């Protein structure tokens, strides 16, 4: 489950979680046995499809919601869009900014950026991509009528010029440190997007290595190799993204070969079983993912900081990481991982301490009405997706909060409905994972007062004048040491205020068939390397 990070055109996953006792384990095992029987008997209930050796099948947990890269806010959409659209620049595997559509660029002064486009880049309909398309893409994002949640990332832009077909110039109103990161944005064709019936959302046309072929809503998206791709024709003929919400089906499909590749699509406790399968291989690596609990700061209970701190102190993070995530994560103290240049480790932390949590609730005015009796201090609703792992983790948190006298009701929804609730602020507590955090300016997108939806991702309506001032200062500072100091202060305030409860930074896990070659793991979970993937003849 994902929601997009505008600084990388990447995203946010709806958090995983699991209950200690796993009351559904027997039924889950039974389901796997029954489904396995039908698979072995040749049944088609699992959605097995015929395929050739130049067609790669990838399973996604949820269906993309929007294939217009200016509007997409979920990772399923972003993963597909990465293959359909090109960007001026992109990240490499070490998170360095490298060329994509841009042959090169210049920064003659702090307020001017000049990009020189590669000659001969074509859109999938055969039209040449020019600076006019780049200009239109960014100007349309800045247009409030489009309603792009990414608009806040470009407000420093004063003017965009296209003096010739291969040159694009950005003039800024003020220095903007994360400008180059904001250039990692899919370029759309002006001759299609700039029409009343803009059809990119469902019928995208880009200039990437694969062109859009078909979309069966909630079932499958098919892409075909674009032979005229400026970066060279892909090795695969076709890619099929199958939408498989049920984890048991995903497991069976990767085992029997109906699916070639799964990225972060299976529960960690299944990995030992898969490592024994001679037809599969597993690769893991660090990620830029950050899992958290989000609060509605306008809620009469959750607007109390001590209540949020109490919830943070009641969660057994380490136990979940060890027993449920099987060590495929490290505890988080904030959005940035420890290896990030702007990471500040000296912040308020919340080790598991239910006695302290209870004291905080007492001080906040929510005393236990009957001591050890059954009556709760209050009731909260926790929203999550229907993903099995995420529901199980929600159950753990539910039990953790019960131990401090809080009654937590779990409500799970299919991804589209769940994410719609979160964007609209229709929640008390929810869980998600930001994917692809590389630039600390993401704090502006998430916590600045101006970024309450639909403008940005301040979904909890967190309002803090000092944070607003610091975040503006952080994006204007060019000196790295100054930025580090600013974001260090931001991390300290956010940790103490607890508009998020930081949980963990996840590890990327990819399971694939052994015949798949050439796939490379990116920290942000990008599918960029699919251009070079091929399937070994068996």
C-alpha cells in the first residue's frame, strides 16, 4: 500500500503488522493447502496465465489509481509510471542524481537551472519530446486547477523558459536547496495532456522504455517494449503487472511460476519457506522506507500531546521487528534513516514502557475509570488496508493499547477506499509507510501548515509556527551544514510533538524466479532496472 513521495516521484506504503498469537494461522495454512491442491490439479482459480520467455509477470498488492505522473500519489501507480515516463534526471542505486532525458545541466547562479535535452527522444505515439513538453509538465503542476499534490515542491519557480526545442530554463524566486530532486518528475506530452479530455490517467503516453498497452481495472496492466526508446530497446518484449491483493495467492503464484517477481509483497515469516525453493532466489537490501502511525490532530483526544506520547510508549516495536518482521527492519526515531546526512539521533525516543504510558494518560486527564476493570479510558479507531500483514500488525498495536486501558477498534478497507479516507482526513489513527525518502525537504510536504490536503500530505493537520519557519529556512539554505542544523532542530521538535509515531525503516525484499536475470535492487524500490531484465531460456 503506497502513497507517493513527491521528491522522488516515489511513495508511501500502508504499514505491515502482526498479532503475537496469530489466531488465523491454522485457517491460513488450510487455505494454502486447499489452493495448492487446485493448482496442482490444473485449476485456473489462481489466475495462472500462459506466457513466453520474453514476457515478465510482476504481482502488485493493489491496483494503480492514476497513471498521470503529475497526479499519482500511490506507489503502485509510480512503479508502473517509472517504466512509461521519462524524467529530466533520476536517482541511481546510490541515490546520486544522474541524467535521464537531460544530456546535462548548468547552475550558473543560485536562481537559475539550465537543462539540455537529449536529441531524438520520442513519445510512444511517435511525436518528438521537446522543451515545450517539459515546460508544460511543470507549469501544469503549478496550476491550481490541476489539483496536483506535488505543487508545493515547485512554488519557488518564478518562470520556465524554452528558448529552443532542446533547452529548458528554470528561474527561481529564491534559492531552493532540493530543486534538483524535484526535477525527478515524469514528463507528459503537452499535445495530449493539454486537452479538455486529458486521458493520461487511464491511457498514459510517455517516452519511457515501455509503452502502455492495456488496463483491466483491479486485474492487470500490460506494457510493451518501446523499440524507439532513446536509451535502447528493452530486453523484454512485454511486462504484465497482475493485481493480486491476497497474499496466499501471491505466494502460490510465485512458487508455481505464474508470477516471476514480487517486491516487498510477502510476509517475512514466509521467507524461510521460499529460501528452500530451488526455483526461487531472494535478494535483500536497505531501503528508504519509513513506517509510522499517523494521528488526526483535530481529534479531541489525539490533540493532546501526552496522549500521542503515551501511544508511542505503549508499542512493542522491537518485538514486532524480531517476531513478525523477522528482522527485516530497524527501529526508527524519525523519517530519516541513521545513514542519512541530515539524520539527528539525539531526539526524544519512546521505548516500550506501559507504566509511563499510563501515567501520561492520567496527566492528560484520561484516567482509568475502573482500575483493572473492563472499562477503557477511551476508544479510538485505527484504519488500515486489507493486507494480511498490516492487519496482523494492527492487532498487535490493538493489544498493546489495551494494556494501557485504550480500546482500539480496527477498520480495514481495500486500498483505494482506505487511501481516500486518509487523504480526506477521515481517520483518528492510521498506518502507512513513506517510500523513497531521500531529501529532508519532505518534512515540508508532510508537516508544513500550507500542505494540508489537497495541497500536500499534512493529513493530520499538524500546525506549528516554529516548524513552519524552520522548514522554509531549510529549503532556502544552500550550505549543507546549515541545512543539517535546521533539520536537526526539526527532528527534535517533531519527535517531541509526536504527530507521527515512528516505527521502523524497512528492508527491501525481492523474491523472483531463478530464470529472471538483470534485476537490480534500488533503495527506493524503483523498477528502473526492468529495462535490462531478461528471462533465461529454460
